[in-house]
C-alpha cells in the first residue's frame, strides 16, 4: 500500500508511550503522552463525581442565590444545618463548587460592551501558549479553549467600541494569532 511505510514512520516518531494515572483522590485524572524526541504532554481531566439528589438540590439553591444561609438551604432540603455544611464542604473539596460570585447589571453602572472574540493561532500553538497570550489583558473575562476551529473563544467586557478595537488589536499583535472574529452581545439571557 502506498504511503504505509511513511505513515508508520510518522506515527512511531510522534508517540512512544501513552499512559493513564489517577491523582490523589481529588477527582482528577492525568493522561500523558511522550514522544521519541522527549517531549511529554499531559492533560488533567476531571473524573466524574457521584452526586445524589440532595447534592443537586443544594447546588441548584446556591446557583439561585449563593448568599443563602445554611439554615435556609437546610429547611429546603429537609436536613439540619450541620449535614448541609458537610455536603457543601465536600462539594468544594471535590471541585464541584469552584467558587461564589456576584452577578452585576453593567448597564446600571456605566456604559459597557460585552463581546466574544474567536482566536485562531499558528498551527503548533498549545493551550498554555493560548492562555499566556490573553491572561495579561484585564478586559478578557473568560477564555474557552476549543477542539477545532477556532482555537479559543474569549468573553470580553469593554467601555466602548474604540476600547474593543484596542483590545482586539492587542490580541492580534501577540505574534501567534493568525485570525480573529469578534461578535458584540446585544442582549443576554441566563438560566
């Protein structure tokens, strides 16, 4: 078959060892690949955490209002405060609950624009490089790295269109960005 030897040569050149290890009970798994050239690429992935109906109810109550008291949550799930506290602590320790935040109505505190910018990077850019390119820009609120095209999707909040233009131009000047596409948000709905 034509090309078979070449394909096998490329495959053996790229990958010599693939492994899978579990981390120390924190609900994380680590997958690593090593090449013949010595580089190692690892990804840390969350393994599934078993939640029961009470855990899910507690999470939903905190999503609705993260400032709920333990007593309020306890009364709504028919438990006392102590077991609710233990469940919340466990959910935080497992990484299911990653933090608490405030939701702000930006229209009431001044003019602002929210936008999403797609980023495309040069072919060999890795995820850490993508994150390093954007982490120093305070207007970037969230980064979603993607499998496929685009390489990353950024959520940006700026004061006006000129400010948005300046942020996008800054991204383009990082040296590794090969393309961008920016979409401005007109309205927002959240579950």
